[in-house]
C-alpha cells in the first residue's frame, strides 16, 4: 500500500521540501528533523548552501556555511574610512568614565 502525501512522515518531507527564493533554492527542515538528523543537516549546509529551519511551518532560522557567514559579517562591518566619514557624532562612544579607584599614598623622596 502506497501512502498518500499527507501521510508521509516529517523525516521524509523535510529532505525534499525546497523553497525557491530570490537568490536560489533553500532547502527547509522542520526543527525536529534538523535536531534528529543534525549531521545530515550540517552536511547539506556545507555541500548545498544555506538551510532553513521551520517551526510549525514558520521560518525561524537559517544555518549557513562559516565562509558565507564571515563574508556577510565583513560586508556589513563599516571600514575605517566609512566610519570616519559618517555624519553622526563619534566621540560619544570614545569617552569613558574614570573608575572609582582608591588613590595611592603619596611617596616622599629625599
């Protein structure tokens, strides 16, 4: 007896549930499948790119390869030139309050 598609277990549906987005195809995994088969989930991320995790059918997280994560982090970090050319005040975060340290006794020299 062949099961109907609505009778397939979640571990069979997550693997083949791919959504097409603006940048390409992202495979989606239900959270329980991603937890149960984490090694396979991680391998798919490394070989095929970002993998989306859903909870109750709602997209909740994305696992991306470390190279892509580092590239995205570098792209969003402003360089020194951009930071210096921003119109906002930059001195607010550079001034620090002095700590409440005890003063040392004065040493007298002869």
